[in-house]
C-alpha cells in the first residue's frame, strides 16, 4: 500500500504530518511528491524536498493521497498539478484534503457533484473572499452544517481548518471562527490575499484530516487523534 503527500510552496505540512507518520507506522509506504523535485518551503519556512516529481508517480498506484492546506497560489492554476489530481481521482484513490487543500482539489474538478465542506464562507471568511473563490464550489454539494469538521463522500474526504482536535468519523471537535486576512490602512483586504482565488493563510486555523476510513484501506479509519490540548474546554483530551 502506498500513500502520497502532495507538497507545494506555501503548504502547511503540519496538517498532514501526523497522518503520514501513523500510516508509516502501519507499514504503509509514504511518498512526498510535488510538481518538480526541488527545494520547497512550507508556511513556517521549513525546507522540504519531495521524493519524486508528479511525472514520476502514476496516481493509479496510490491508495491514499493527502493534500494539505496553506497558500496554494503556486499550484492552484498549474495544469500539471490539476491534471495529476484528476487522474488520481479517476483512478479511485482515496483523497484527503484539508483547508486550502479542498480548494485545490476543487479547482481540479474533483469535488464536482460530491458533498464537501470548506471554510471559505461565512462566518469564517470575509465577504470579498467568499465571492473571490465562489466559483470553486459551483459544482459541489457543500455541506450546510458548519459544525461538521469532516465530510466524506466516497473517495473524497474534506476537512475544515479547526483547532487540532481529533475527528472521529465526522466528529467536529472544537470549531471556532477563522481569523480574517490582515487589513490595509483603508480597511480593505490586501490585494495579494485575493489574487488567484484569495487562498492564502489569512483563512487558516490549522487542523488535520482525521477520518481516513475506507475499504480496502480499512486500517485508515479514525487515524487522527488530538496530540495536545487545543482548548481548556475541549472534550477530546
């Protein structure tokens, strides 16, 4: 069994790192892939070098694909990345996407006709951000219950960026509103925050995909648990 983590400049690797670790502990082969084999930096500045480039990886050979959030500006319009995601979806790979990772798979058309959740809407995102990325969800069935932290539809799992609470089979954990992007002196969002879908860190909260239950990937169920206290009121500690 092989799992892949899609890396890109500006991703938030911590959102999927624990899942990757647990999979590796279950003797699942975990590969870190990207458009090219070159040094990348996540949002913290951590240097990362992928194991293989996308043209070296046949997505049909994967069982699981993890797509972290962060700032996907570098890949959200990359034809090679979007095509590779479509091929993974067409091959029946279990895709787990979180935060801006959901936007990335939606840009590839993977969310079309499927139920998903995302945080680029009220009350978490400002109106201009909601409008800027609205086209991404046009063909998706967006879960209206905003308390659901994880939504699964077949081979697609989408997750909101909540506190690092555990999610067990859709348990929302401890949701809280997302902080809006920093404002300029005139009160408007910085132009860069809205460029190419306004998918920057301004709408991040930092959570993980917590439910990867699937057949025949049965051991991936309830893979994530809270690794530290996310709130004094959290019931998941």
